[in-house]
C-alpha cells in the first residue's frame, strides 16, 4: 500500500476578506474531492486573506499511480486561475503488509 501526501501553499490577490477567502478555498477543496476522489483539507494560514495551505492525501497500490494523482491535483489547482502555487511538497509512504 502507498499513501501519497501533498502540502500546497497558495496565494491569491482576489479575496477582500477572510470570509471571501474561506468561500473560495471551500469551493476549491470540494471540487478537488469530487474530481479526484482524494482527501483534502485546509491545513494552515487560516487568518491570512491572501494565503492558504491545503493538505491532500490519496491511497494507492502503486507509487506511480499515487504520484500521478498528486501531480494531476497540482495541475488542476494551477489551472484554476485565481490561485498561484507558491510552494508544495509531496511524500510517498510505503506500507508493507
């Protein structure tokens, strides 16, 4: 079993308030969950209007599949238009049975 984990830090100049940012981030999180069937949560920068951090996790039976799923999620976020990825990191955890 392989668990893929990705942490993404994002920036947007669009939100004018925390309420506006939370609405946009919540929308992005739901769209990622529905499109890629992965676990997603806002994990940091909760009090910043322009920055956010999300964590994404997936489970697979192959490293290549988990890695390609996380790359597809990153490409989807970049193509969203209102967000810029400022930093991200991925990790694959192999669990032997």
